[in-house]
């Protein structure tokens, strides 16, 4: 069946680096197995891997589906049971590529069905994908083409509101408006999302062109309007780092790369409690001016690409009654990343592309699909 496909131009350039990857996708999170693959595994009765398949792949009992039918056991270090000492997959080695489950076949690729169109993207939770997406100074462009798909292709199905395409196109346009600082772009995006949520959907066709013109003007005048004064203060940003550090501690998050980033954040900003709060705020201000701002004045495309990819990959905005909350989650992720980078820069006395990639990739892998973290963010946002 032929379908129209929308995809970023980076998509076809991706190639897995396998065992050379610094953060294997075979560790640190749950690996779900689709029903078709599970049934294939049950039919394997010979070879050294047959018993391993039966012992280490179990049915998913909580809210199962055809795509989330079973799960692979992880060892005490959160490594997949089939990951060998050479960081290679024993299922692939013993049975071949056709026996990989959908998760392992497609990651970090994602395919989403939006109305009659298929969208393809990559997740920055993969280090190689993160480099490909984030380090492109030209930004993210999109193309259309037609592609043949099997009828049983495992798409993620997403329902979107009327005028979704125009709204998201303008949201991405805001984020890619280089004449305004990235923080101002985010703030204008939030204002636009709140205005859309407050407007009855029956009026969207009439009001949307007016709003687009209005918020283009606000964005163009963002410096004159001093929009940056609406950003959290340095004290509020330091308090946010305490929240992130405490969350990482309370839930014993497994990703070592993310743990290293949090350690550098704590030591860089001297996050030792109330007695050092004033010192932490002073250090935050110092390292923001010395390292963070100079680096991103030259490399603003990295944060822009992260935000554009986040919107596209998560099919946002999606729920008209929650536009403002969806935006607020994007903003919180951005602020967590900014504050952590400032702490890491202070610890290392520099800020580099490698440090930024390490944080964004490990933050995404550890927290973006973490249900506990999503619930935590909703509570912070007042749900």
C-alpha cells in the first residue's frame, strides 16, 4: 500500500554504529516485544538460544497490546539478556535480522500515522542520531515522498485536532526564527499555544491567520518587548536543579551517562543544601555568562534542532484542551537541560558539543519515556 510520507531530511542519513556506540540501546530501559515476534521466538526449539528465549522473554501482563505483547528481561545492570560481552545481540547472531522484534528493528526510528499521512523521525536518545540531528547548523528541513508499506507495519496512531498542520507548521516556524534568541522563541510559542487553547475550536479557521500574524510581530519585536524578563530567575533555575537531582536520587535512574551529568551538575553548582543556595545561584550566574551564553551564541542550532525534533517526534500540539500543558512540558525539558549544562560547564570549566550531546541524549533516554517522570512533571505543572 502506497502512503504519503513526511520526514526530516536527516532521516535517510542515519546508520547504526553498532558495538562502537558509547551508550548501547540494549541497556537502561524496558525492551518491549510485539506479538508476532514473541510467537516466532516460541517456535525456536533448537540451538543454544532456544532456552534463553523461553527464559528471558515473558508476557506483558500490564495493559498488553500487539505491539507491547511481551518484554525482555534485564540483568542487574539493566542490560538486555541477549547483549553479549562484545555489545552485540545474540538473537541477531544466532537467528538473523528477521528475528529481531519491532523495537530492535526500528529503533531509533519511529513511524507515526497522522490522518492519512505517515511521519518518520529519529529519537535523540540514540547518540549517533543525536549527533546527526542536533549538530546540523542548517537546521531541520522536511520533505514529502510516497512509499510502499506492508499493511501490518507497526505505526503509532495519533489523533490530531482540526488545523493541526497549520498550527504545527507555525510552531516550528517560531522555533526556527533565527532573528530572536531561542528563549524568546519558546516564550512566544507558549503565548501562541495558550491563545489557541483559549479560543473555541469553531473559531480557529477565522482566528488562526490573525494569531499567526500577531505572534510573528511579537517575535520580531521580542528584544524591544523584553520578553526575557518572563524567564525563571537564576534562583528559580537553581531550585529546579535540586528537583532534578532529587528525582534522579529517589528513583535510582540507571543510565550511567546521565548519572555522570547529574554528578557534574551537583559539583559544578555546589548543590549541597540550603546553606549553599546563595553560592549556587552566584555560580550559576557566573557559569552562564562565562560558558553557556558564549557557546550557544555560536551554536544556537543545537537547541533549536532539539526543540523542533521534540515537537515533530511527539506530534505536538496534539490535545486542544492541553495545548498549554504540552508546551509547558517542552519548556521544562529545555530549562532542565539549560540548568544542567550550566552546572556541567562549571565543573569542566568549558562547554563543548560532546558535553551537550551527552546530556541531551542521556536525558532523553532516561526520562522522556519514563512514566514516573511524566507524572512528576504533571504534578510540578499543577495537574
